[in-house]
C-alpha cells in the first residue's frame, strides 16, 4: 500500500478507527511506519511523520475527540 502511494521511503503514520491485529502485525516489518488507533493519536506522532494516512473509519473517532 505504501509503495502504491509513493510513501515507501518516508516516515508514515497510519491512523485506524479500531484495533486491527493483522495491520498491526504486518506493519511491524516496515521501518518507517507506525500504526495507531484514533484514540491514541498525539501531536508528537503527527509532527514526527512525513505522511499521515487516515482511514475512513477513524474520522468519526477523531471528530469526537476534537469536539470535546
């Protein structure tokens, strides 16, 4: 997926709506990528990444966190 987006060599942060064990286990093999769920997202993670990939399912979780 990262190669298709042209992000294979860049630091990337993937934000998921809920815990997905398969994505988490697969991402451990990638050097420059981190995977978090929307409730664990923080400003350091965002500023440390060159690319931010947000799944559609995580948008509602992010909106509820930001509207508090």
